[in-house]
């Protein structure tokens, strides 16, 4: 079963908005056995949308459109869909009722005609009820093919995908099982890793696909396969993982969770152990804390963090001794370790991470070269730190520092398990 | 001049990686007068890439490919490009030299054959020298059309776009001027805004395109146009802005900067005024701080922040009185204001923002309903806060709270200007 995703909106093509919807939809489709063949972003322009729909229909079984369903004049997806299906827009009473109820609940002013008009949908389509916004999703069938139109607002789209689209697709199609397993590997470059595991890779069965995903100091190695025998596929992939692990036993840092990140693996383990975390950040500026707090359940283990951007803040807020900073400079292992230790004490946590460095482009409150970063870990048993140089591109330095801090924490947490 | 972007990689189509490269490239191309007609994401699969190249060539003048240039077996873009141009891969000495120099500088182990092989490029292509990684960019011409192949690693791609691709495109083509101006509007829904400005929108000249971009409590209104007379276009758009502003004078919050965000507008203004900022976050978990610190120059105004996730941390780190929390609960205007005031004092800043709320999905350390958020602003002149309810979706609550905190700060900063 093949799907294509068409994302609609000029804002995507001028780079004003990053398309995060496609990745979400693709991940969800994979979970029910639907593969995404292609993702296409097109303009809010009738002919362009029609052409993209036609091309997608020739390649895929399921065509998913997002965007262009708003109440304003620049949103033309619905009219265009009606034209594609040689159909007309008609008022749908259930949709209108839903719009009125949302309006009452959230807006509390009179309902405008443009929002009433959002209840107009192609006569041949079935509405997918959007309980979070006024734009309905739509489900259209054409022979064996399905077209789904979803609003572009991410959380509205997400709810419609999970509550409406996936159940209906599962009901309609008999899909295979798609399996992805991703190994996180630290401390090896892409080509070194490839050379190391080459004997294994050469023997990998053709139906298991291997991908290398380098990401700022972290490598991910993904095995993907699909088929109808879930038990067999899982067994085959586990066997391959058991074969490759001996090649990378010192660098292997765990499996990426289904939801995709090392911070989720850490969060689950800390919660399981009943241990807590505090974070003291300088150069990473809140980025480490944010990686944890966007996920629900963070309050189970995350005590809090301090972003000590200015040197004075490290003294006032984190109680790093001024003399220590003067003796070693603010970007130093001593200051990183003091930050971690003081965060541990201040937040009364079991683990603490600290980062201090110079992300550039210019030198800050220290003489450290641009790209120099110290990461420290403190536990009740001890404190240690490591020095890195992450080059001279600000975002690269910040993100490599975040990744490295997470890597060190991951290793520390799993050390005794 | 029309461009198309083809992003290559299975990781995009299974939703493991979000495509941020396309938005960056599109934005840069717009700056030199090149419009992006379509963005297409395809698999690491020869026939698929060939077909996408062929279709793009029929629609656009400039075809930009990213991804699939790594040293490992799953990366097949280079071979596929050679096949498309009926060409062969040959060793390029300058590229090899560059690879050897990068290797010496950053890796320090022996150079592997797979990395040496990255110096193989199609004989008809010109290399674009990648000073940050071993995968070269490539420039190919076919009649009047240009194909550019870039690595998928974002910072390598970005440097090649800015230093190599854009200058060469500017040299080759005489491009029009593309103008986007985006007004940030707070406190009006999409349809209310549309109704309000309808008389103006109806009179808008056809060559100026209007777009509504709703984003979690913030509306953006974008005017776009293009042509060869830069001065005239700017004048026309300014005239339209002057006409629309009276309709939204209470809700207009400023222009979005070229680089695209309210935090950059705040950062510039604070730096200009020589004022500083501190942030105390609970439910936003470091997200407000991170919005500022990812941009360079943050150290000029950002003193630091505290993420007080656990209630105990609010007491220990931010010195919020335990009695205040007991009397009003941790999610309250009193606690939000105490957090802001104490952050102002602790970090010795001119402005402080604080957030406290319940992002859900379950209730945390307070009895506040899920979605309830208090945002407080402290300055040396006073402290105030506002209560919001942002619904029951965690990411929506967090991001609306971040947006609202930035909005309140923006208004506070510009109040006396």
C-alpha cells in the first residue's frame, strides 16, 4: 500500500514555514503498514494542486493533502478538490453543527459567514470531524484509491490523523507490517562505522534495508523491512542486530525509541529508576532542558534547570565561586563541574548535567576559542567533565553540545544496569 | 526564474527526519529573486530520483538536489546524477585535496577508501567545495538549465548555498526582486482578521498576493510580490501596509524580521536599548530561553533563566515563598509574578518573563486545570500577569504559552517607544 503526501501552501515554498506535518503523517502511516512513496509541497494555486493530485494518483493508492482549508481567500484547496472530482460544494449539517459548537466553546463572539462556509464540502466526500478547529477533514474515494484532505494546523491535523484517518485506512486496506529498528551509535564517524560493519552489511538479506543517519556527533543505523509475518520479521531483524552488535559494542548507546530520541530513552529509564535530573546550561541556552520538557511525563524526573548565560548569573544563581571563574575562566572543566555539582545540590536531584562553552560567532565572556565546550555530569557518587571542540558554526556547536550532554548522561544512567 | 528542490532520503519518507533544508534553501533563493515552484521528497532509489529529476526539469530552470552524498552504500545520488547526464564518475583532484585537508584537521585517523571515493564526481560537473565535510557539492548545466547537488547535512548544505550556489546563480541569471513583508497580529482570529480587513483586501492590486498564517495565538499577514523595479515594489507594498494598519491598529505587533521571528525583533530592540532579560519558566520548560539563545548575539541582552519544573525548585532556586505557593497554588498569578520578580532580582536584569501552568496531559503539582497558564512580566517599574487557557494538548499549550510570553514582552518593550 503506497501513499503520497501533498502539502499545500506558499509559506512552504518561500521557506517561511518548515513542513513538520509530512514527517508526522509518514510516521503514523508506517505504523499501520502504509509506506510513503513521495512528499510534494505545492503552492496555493489551482492548476498546481490539480496536477500534483493527478500525478500522485498515478503513483499511489492513498493521497493525503494538508493545508489550504482555512476560512480566508488564499485557501483554495476545497474548491480545487471539488473540481478534481467534478463535484460541487454542499453544506454539511453535521460539520456546521461542529463548527457552531467549537465557536461557542472557544470564541464566544458571533459566528462569521466565512466560518459557516467552512461547512461546505464536496458532495461526494465524507467529513472527518475536526474537534479542535473549524476546518473539517475530508475523505474521498475514487475506485480503489483514497484521497484525504486535512487542515494544515499541526495539532488539528494530528488529531484527525489519529482519530479518523488511521482507523478508516486500517478498515479499508489489508496492510503489511513495517518494521524500523534504529541503533544509536556514538564516537564513530559514518565511514568508520561503515568500514567496521562491512562484513556484516555484505551478508545482510536483501529485504532488510540499512541506512546510515549521521547527526552532529551521533550516528543512527536503521534497519527497515516489511512483510505480512510480523513475528518472523521481528525475529529476523533481532538476529541481524545480534550479529552487528559485537562490531560496535563500545560505541552502541541503545535503541532509538519509536517516538525517536535519546531523551525519551533517558526519560523512561530515570522514571523507571525513580531518579531525578537537574540541568545547568550556559552555551546550550535551555536547549537540553527543552528536549526533555516537550515530552509529557517530564515532571516525574525533571527537577529543573538554570540557564546561566551571563557570567554574573553563574555566580549569583548557581553559586559558582567568582575566584574559580577568575582562576580558570568561565569556559573550563572546573566551572562546568562546579555548575553540575551546584545544580545537583540546588535542585536536590540524583543527576545533573552542565554545559559551558563558546558557541560563537564571537568570543563571549571568556577567552576560550569558538567551539570549545565543556560538559560535566554530577551524581551523588562523583563529578566529571569532558572537553570538546565543535567547530565554528553556532547552531552546530549548540546542537552538538546538546547531543553530547545527552550521550554522556545516557551512558552514566545505564552504567550500572 | 523557477527552481525546484528535490530532497533525497528514506528517512524523510518514514518520518524519522523533518526536512528543514528545503525551507532554508527556499528562503535564500527568494532573496536573490528565484521562486521555488515545488519541493519534492523522494527515496534513496535510482528510478525514483531519475523520474523526479526529469519531471523537475520540465517545470523549472534550476533544480536543486540535497542528500544522498554520504560515503556509505545507501547513498546513491552521485551515481544516479551521472546516469541522468549520461556521464561517468571521475576523480577530481581538487576535491580529493579538500577531503584530505578536512580529514587531517578534524579526524586525524587514516583516510578511508570510501572517503577518497567521495572525490569521484560526474566528469561534466563542476565541484562546489565543501569546507565543512567530505561530500562535495556539484554544479551541472544542461542548456539553459542548472542542476545543483548538495549534501543533506544542514550546516554543510547551508555553507555551500551561501558561499557557492547563490553567487553562481546570481552571476548566471538576471532575476527579479522578490518582496515579502509580514505583519504580526495578536488577539484576532483568522476569520475575524479577514472580516476586519476585507474592504482593504478587496482593493489590493492583483500583483500583490496576501496570505494569512495562523500560528497558535499569533496571526501573520504576508504581502508578497515580485518584479524588476525594486524601488517601485517597495513603495507599493509600503502604501498597502499604510492602508491596512488603521484596521488593526490595536492588534498589530510589528513586522516579522527577514529571518523570521518575534524573538529576533525583541532581541534587536533590547540590544539597541542596552537592556537585559531574564526568564523564569515552569510549564514552558526552557522553550522561551531557547528561542532567544539559538540566535547569535544573545549574550548582549540575555542574562539567563531558570527552569523551575518541580515546585520545590521554585522555592529553592527562585526563592518563591512556600507560603505563597500554599496559599495560591503553584499555578497562580501570585506565583507567576513572584517568579518574574525574583528572576529580575536574581539575574539583575531590566525585564523578566515568567511562566507557570499546567501543560498536561495529567495534572502536575497543582490543582489547576490542564491548559491553564499564567504569564508574568516584571520590569523595574512594576509587575503584572495574565491568565490564559490554552486547551488540553501538551505541545499546543507549551507553544501557545511561549508565543504569549513573547507577545507580552514585545508589547512591554515597545510600550514607550
